[in-house]
C-alpha cells in the first residue's frame, strides 16, 4: 500500500475522533462519553493466540518432521550437517544450497545401534542432549491452575461485588432509583383514605425543613395493613414515586438464612445502605414472616428469626428521624406481629388498606382498562356493582381474563358478554363443558338452584338474582345462583341474616319437596347456614333465650398464632343451650322456606324445566315468571 494512501487514511481516522470529542463544541462534548477501560479475559486470550500465531508462522523458522527412514537416507547421502540426539527425538540441519541455511528437521529416535558408526563415517558433527522433566512437570501444574484462576476471576467479575463467598451478610434488597420508580398516586385508585394518610410522608421526604423548623417529628415507620391484593406494595412504590426518592424493596423472608447471624447482618447492611442513599424509603413486604411475636411458639422458637427481629428493633430505635429515611412495611396478618414492633417510635402509624367500595372498584376498573378496547355496551359501574369484595388484584385479573376471552373469539373489542363470563370464571372457576351428568343428577341440580333463586326473590332483604346456571364450574360446583348486591353493606340486621339463611336452605328444601329425597349437593349450603345461625346465637346476641351475651372470643389474638385453641368461657350446660338455639333458628328457617316453595311450586317446576333446557336463565326472566304467577295457589 503506498505511503500517501496510508497517510490519508490516518488523517480520516483523526478527523472522526476530533468530531466525536471536539472541545470547541460544548454540546458534543456534553453528549460524548469517555472511553471505559476494562479488562476481559477474552481480550487476553485473543492477544495471546495472535502472538503465538505470528511467532509460529512468521518469526520462527519452520522445522520439518520427517520419518526416521528418510533421515537415514539423508545421512547416507551426506546431506546432514549438524545433529543433536535427545532421549526421544533427533533434530538436525541439512546442507543448504548457494550459501543459504539448510532446512531444520526432527525425527523420532528409534533403537539403532549402528547410528553412531554411520555418523562417524559421514563425519557429522553431533552431540547429545539431556531432557529435564522438572520444567515440563512444573508447567503441567502451573498452566491448569492459572487457567482455573482466570476463569474464577472472570466469573466473580460477572457475578458482581456482592455475590462472592462472603456475600451472605449483604442485604438482598432491590434498589429502585429515582428514575426507575415511575408509579405515582395517579396509578392507585380505590384507597383514597390511605393515600391521604401517606401524603404527609411524601411532604416530609420532599420538604423536610417544613416539619423540622417547627420541631415536629415525622413517624419513623408506616405499617400498611390490609387483605391480600389490595395494593399495599403498589401504594408504597407510589409514595417513593411521588417523593422522587430511591426505594429499597425486600421481603421479610429474605433476611433469614440457614447460617446463624446472617439475618441480623443483613438488617445492619440494609440500614447502612439506606443511610447512604438518604432521603429514601425502605419497604419490607410480608413483615409477618420476620416480625412474629416472640415466645409464643409452644414447640420452641427459632433463634435465628428472633435474632433478626431483635436487630430490626435495635436499628429502628437507633435510626435518627432527621436522616430522611422512612421505613414502610406491609402485612395482612397484623395480629401475629410482635408488640415491640407496633409501639410508638417504631411503626408509629398504621394505615388500613381495605377492600374498595363500589366507587373504588369503578376507579380501579378504569385504570386497568385504559389499554383495553371496550365495547359500547360495557358499563364499568355495573361491573363494579357485580363484584363486591373484589380487591385491586382481582379486578385486574378480571379485565385481563375478559381481554383473553375476546381475543380467543377473534373479537375487535371486549364486550359485556366477555366481562360477564370473566366474572363467572373468577368467582366460580373454569367452566367444565365436557363434564357429562346423567339426566337424574341434572334434574336434581336444576331444582336445587331453582329453589335458591325463588327464595332469594321472595324474601325482602336478599340480593336480587342476576343469573342461574347448572353448568359445572370449579372443583365441586355443579351449578350456582349468582346474586348482585344493590349496594355495599357493612352491617347486617337480624332480619337480613334470617333472609340470607333462608336462601341457603332453598336448594335443600326444593329437593325434599320434589323428590322426597335429599342429596349431598347441599353440604356447602348447610355449612354456611350453620355458621350464620351460630354467629347469631353465640356472637351477635340475637337469641331471646340466651340474652345479650356473646359466648365466642375473637378467633385470633395478637399474642397467639392462628389456630391456637382457646378454652371455652361458658359451662357445658350453656353450650347445650347454644346448640339448641342454633338448631331452633335453622328449623324455623326450614319451615319458612317450605312455605315459600309450596306457594311457588309451579314456578319451581317451570324454572327447573327451563334450566334443564337452556342451562342458564337470567334474573329478569325469573322475575317475569314470578310476576305472572299467583302466590298462595300453588301457581
């Protein structure tokens, strides 16, 4: 290649580098990234192989390996100039031509007693060589050890500084930077009261001087309490996103390991990292895995877990409130937490994240359906009314199931029928279209569900029927009667409980009237009816015979783990009276339901026949049948 062309290419490369790192252009200088110098084992291996290749083929003379017979031929012809005899090989040089050096060769040494005589006869300059085994043996150990060392260094570098052998004491908390926490209060709906409680935490992290100049002390810890799926973790991330601070997230079970002392060391490491990142938020999910009450396990406590909890208590005590670090935790079992965690100075504030009401459910549905194409017949207010007791996770799953159903049917948008089917799937389970019931069982299920539906529409305080189905769903449901509440309820009166008890007994009584026989299909109904009757008698004081006394303690206590048995606080005689009252309440409801179904017997037969044909009957059709009938005449 001409020298002028090489100069031109070098100048072109220099111009490219000047355009990337031009000190005269501040914008380019700002955007340009300095080169990072880092070592990789692959770079070393590539350079080593290139160096070996160049040395082997360009810098060193080539040595030809020849058979021993050809060596003897060269020796007989007088072409061998110089020879070195080693224990296992023979190497030498052949005569060159026109003052050029001869070709070097090597051959395997064989047992030839005449070799020395032939060399003396040809007057070849030869010498012996002693081959030392020490260097080869040493290299056979050093080279594999060096390769394993390089591989270990490379693996440790890829794993990071916190993944070595001594990394057990390092905290496993995930750190979300300020730019990574993109969740805000706008992404949280249905828990407005909890958001208002946490606004103060956001204000402290954003403007701490506003509180410190008045001598106020921000709560050191905030405990989010609520059922699973209500959005406790989402709410904690929203606080970090609103305050624009780093967010440490860790589960309570990640502190405890098989080695003693590891959990306490991880707690110390977590708080030291948080102090370096202040202001920030530490979020401990599932706190009950770490903070169970100490000394209540009758089988003996777990020392490692108690040490970890003790270290957490110490760190929260020694944590200065002016450092700008807020500790947040979430649990759905606050009754088993250690009382030392809940005292002032640790988790000062407890925020209830409860199940959303109908307005909250509608707001949650709007958030989760933002990226879903809904049909014009979809009314999210009605969907919210049909999903009482659903939490945010349930509603998100509902929207997702409806979208999957619509996509499976190749629809352009999600329609009301898809959401209706999704509600049935979430509440009752997967529809079992392939399960074949014999005609007798199908008839029993049809009359059973018809009994539930007719009683629900006949009593005053029951929720209206939305749908009746005899299609099997879930594990054991052969049919179901779906009722739609008109509003959210937080209190139940005695009349409402008795009406609900009557609805549960409607299926069993319908079987008795029609078939003069009973089946096992009412097992779950009887269990729920018994629970209502026993609660009315023993807990709510709704029995005239037993008076205004409650005979049942709370099923859970803060100081006792779940399932710990408690002794009764009443006599055996009183227990017998409670059982008698429970039986009386259920028997009165039984007689009441019999009277209702006898009056509506024709509607019962017609509805069961319609169900056997269609398998699904809507609530409007049932109400039409009841309005056309004449109560009291059997029709």
